[in-house]
């Protein structure tokens, strides 16, 4: 019986061309991370289930590939890397030099309905700064985020960054007398869905968290006004109209000053043209504590391409260590979609340096040189199996478009020579075997076809 061999829903096979595209993304991400002096780390694909439920709550179970292993331990395929990062750093928190600037590229898994831009298996470029509490960490990450898209040819006409601040929202909730942290987090989780929900549904959800003294429609109207404040002076006017005094007023003044300094630093880093204030970005995850941002596609149907923010309380919650942290992640699925849309996918080629052709009587010498060329870093191919006619070997060579064709004829080998055809210039040269490696490397410096 023939068994149907199909991938599971939401998972992907990577044939060589797709694998090359994926690896090109990884190469670009690594280049950007190293330019900013981030160090790469790695972690297990399988983690204790508790690591994820402690971070995101029990409801995360529904999104996980979770099970009990043979030892009876409750485990899960990682849906993200932040909890693993916290675990790694928490283990050596005292000895690691601060700030800790780490990145990784990992495959993650979420058990959710596959759809465009969202699969059950996906790769992410994760970048974090731990141990730095100032706004400079956000500026550094935003600059890196911009560069991680620009390196593939995307520009301001293709994407921009929506910058928001959960602290601003918390200060407004405090001004309304809403002090309970769990209530604030619940309200922010609802407001995070603003763009995806009908107003009546938002009102219904807000009623689950709002104190009875706060009218839901009034709350939503005022929240809409704050949400549409896209300049610092607009936010300042919004809070001035509340006629705050005392400590709360001082906190608002201090926060807006931090905003000013962050925007100044982003301008100095030449990021200001990409960044716009957008308090509609709330990031519903409870562990975010300050500035949050999302990278969005710039056209009318724009979607989120990446996101992140500050999460200063997560280390204390999971490890007991007090460590400020900020990070972001970008996924491969949406990035590939956008690069395809704008015809900016990496040009994938599989360059071949040499194709070797030989007669029956010369194949041993030819294979000796094949080995030598490969040991010196050159890619080499020849027809496998029984030695076939020279014409068939040449036909196969042309299929692979090599930079050089090396012909091992018996007449040439009597003089310890190889006939070398450079495919770009069509020049044919007799080269002594001991000089072959250097000849192939240097014959046309800079003209190698990639």
C-alpha cells in the first residue's frame, strides 16, 4: 500500500530554492545583528510547559503543541523564544556583562488555524537588550529593526514603525481612578484589539473590566481621543485638559520628557522618517511595561511585520532577578510575502566553480584534482556512475552553468596539463595540474558569476 506523504497543516517543506531564500534571510539578519554588536545564542526547541504558562497565563495552552514526555514531564514546543532567553540569562544574571545584547533565529510552533501570513511553524529573528533601563535601548532596537528590513531592499515607501507607550495608557487609567494592575492589564488587552473589533463588541469587552463608576461610552470616546493623538503636543494637551496635580502630573511630565529624548535619539540615528507616534498600538500581552512598537507595511492594506517593546517585569516574575529588558521579533513568513510583493526576494543562484570532464583513461587523475580543488574551497561537479561519452558529459556540464569546464584528455595529461575553458570569456587555456587551483581562483578575479 502506498502511503500518502504530506506535510501536516501549517508546516512547510523547504526545497532547495525555498531553503536558499530562507537562508538568505538568516544571513541578512545575522549581518544586521553583528553590525549592532549583538551576540547569537540558541536554546532547546522543547521546553517545560510551565515556562510558557508562567509568562503568558494558562490560556496559552490552547496555542501550544504541548504533551507529556516519556518521563511524565509536561513539555511544549516553543511558541516563542523570550521565556527561554529569560531562563538562560536568569541562570547567570550576576556574571553576565550588562547590557546583554543577544539575538537568535529560531523555529517556533503555535497550534492555531493556518492562514495567510500565519502558520503553525515559523522562523523568527529575535533581538533583545537586557540590563539597560533607559530609552536608548528602545532607540537601538528600533534602529536595528529598520535595518533588518532595509538590508533586503525595503525602504520607507514599503514599511514604517508605529511607536506607542503603555505607560501613557496606564497614566490615563490612573487619572480615571483605575489603580488595580489586573484591571489596567485587562483594559489594555481589550484596547489592543481596537482595529479588529466592532465598537459594540469593544464596549461589551470593556464592561468586564471597567469599574461601575466609569461610563463605558464616555471611556471609549476619551480613549479614542488619546488614541488619535499622534504628536507629543497632542498628548500633552490631552493630559493638561484633565487638570492633574501632585504626583500623577509629575509622572506625566516626566514620561513626556522621556518621549522627547527618545525621539531626539531616533532622529540622530536617522530613524525619524520611519517612526510615527501611534497610541493605537497597545500590544495586548500583559508583560509589556513601557514603549511598544510595531513595524507595518506602508500600503493601504498594511499589516504588522514585526513587533516588540519593553518588558521590565518579566525577569522578576520568572527568575526573581530585577532586570530591565526590551526586545522585538520579526517572522520569516510575512517578510517573504512582502519581499515577493515588491519583487525584492534575494536572487537565488547555486554557483558552480568547475565541471570536470574526463576520458576513461584519465578519470583517476581527474578525481585526484577534484579532491584538491574541493579542499581549497572550490565547488566541483562531474558525472557520477559509469563513464559516459565526452559529448554527454559536455551536455551535462552546460546544464549546470559552471564558471569553468576542466577537460582531462589523455594527450594533455601526457604533459601533465588540463584543458581549462573559462565560460565567461570562452578562453581555453592549457594549465599545469600543480597550478590548477591558483589558476581557477585567480584567472578572472572579480568576474566570477554568482
